[in-house]
């Protein structure tokens, strides 16, 4: 989508939201967002100054402090901020801080990643890239697949369990990496000296003021109230570790959808390959007629930001058609999700990639399998064009 020069000014729409989102993540790394105090990190002060300027230029009351700005991020959808955004770039309920859990939303991370120099994206890609490089060097694709499965299926580990996993032969190329991506669980997420995991997605739940629980995973929230799963004492196994939030958001969450899609395709008699060639894309599906489909599953809160950040799938390993597939829960929450993604794609991606909901993709797969089945012989079948 084209962007006007005015939208790129520091106090204008796209750039301002990226700045504020980055500031929220910086503050979250330092302190509880619900009780933040001085001193302000530089990015937070920059976000406050630019938001105040945007307000003054529009005759609106500005936030008077970083704490006020955080209240905005929590209580005001970004569509109600004094800024101009391209149509469909934000939804009517999109906030940068979750109202209930007081933590950065998925959208906040996505806005931060939308920056060309995003520190969040650089850290995420650097760690995954390091895993890829080590596995390539060891010629160990199975180690990379095991690593990705670990991040998807076990976002929570105890320190002792992480040590045991690191000693498994398949993880030998990844020596020392788990210590960098599994960090001590947030103290504020413990209740009564115990951490509680989500029964559905296995990440940790955040305790709410009403004694309930909040799950950061959008698919879980779509399915209803959080369901408490296994609990861990704070000191259990040497201490509870939680995968870093960027990896939970950009690897674990879509990974759950990737594994669900793999299972669905396997039930149809296919043998999809996960993360081929060290994650060139998510699934490589070979159909009975020999055609190969490349699939990338994208689980983003904001379809416009997904479209803006989508890139063409690598051509190695080769395939006949490329798909970007959106999980069920995203399209259930927003019925125009796929249309918005398509609208924000670059021309290059649009011409090389088909965007479908997971439901649409499975319909296409079943149709391809039906076409590949031999048709029953009919004695009344016309031959040579004659009845």
C-alpha cells in the first residue's frame, strides 16, 4: 500500500504508532506496565513527546506523562488516537496494552516489528537464524525440526528439564542456545508461589484481579475462559523458565497452527514436511499427482500489518504453488481478515502467493485429492467424440 510523506513524519500515524509500540516494549522489559515510575527510557520519552505534538496539532488533550500514555495504550483503541491511519490498518478494538492483563498485546509487537529496524524482529530472527546456522553447519535438519517443535510444544520448562533437553543428542548443535531463549518466568505471573500453565496452549497464564486467568494466545481467548493446566512451584526443578515473548508470539503461536494443519493433512493421507530446508517455509505438501505446494501459516492479530510484512516464499526447496494460510481463529474473529491481508500485499507477493483461510485451504486440498482419484468406468461413456 502506498504511504504518503505526511504519514512518515515522526508525529504522524504509522511512524508514531511504531514509536509508541517500541516504547511500550522497552518499558515492559524494565518494569510492570501497571506500576511504572521514573526514570523514563529514551524511547518512552520520545513516544510521549511525539504523541503530545500530534495532540497539540489537532487541538486534543495530550498525555501528561509516560504513565498517562500507558493508560492511553491500555484504554484507548488506536483508532481513537489523534492520528491518521490508512483504512483497515487498525481495528476498532485494537490496543497496544491488554486491558485485563496489562501486558503488551500481539498488536503492539506487530507494530514494533513493522519498523524496518525493529529490535524485536532483529532479536527474534537472530536467535532463530543462529539455530539454523548451527544445524546447517552440523548437517542436522532433524535437529532444527526438533528445536522448532520444542518451542511450539514446550514454551514453559523448568531449569532442570531444560538442562536435560540440552543434553539430548539431537540438540547437540544448539549447545547454549536454550539458555538464551528460555528466561525466568515473570514473578508477577505467580499466584500463591505457583505458576499455572494454559491447558490449551501450554504457555503460562497471567493471574487476574478477579482470581481468574488470562492467556496471551488469541486462539485460547477465542475459545472462552482460560483453562488452568499443570502448575509449577516457583522453585520447581531449579526454577520455572518461559520462552521469550517475541518467540512465543512469532514462533510458538503460529507453530501451534502449523502442527494442527500438519495433522489435518496427514489424516487425509498426505505426508507434509515441516520446516523444509531449515524453515524456508512452514509445510511442503506433495499431492498424489506430483504437484508440490509450499505453505506458510501466519498467525497475526492485525491483517493489514501481516500483509505489509509478508514476503515471497523462498524457491528452495522448489514448489508449484505458494500459499499463505491464516488459522481458523483469526478469520472467525474477523470475517474480512483474508481480504485485508490481500489488500496490503506488495505486488510481488500478490502475484506469487495465494492467501487463504485455513478452511479455504483445506477445501482446496480435498478438491485436489478428489481430482486425483481414478473415476469409475462407465459403459455409456462416449468415445472419440461420438455418442
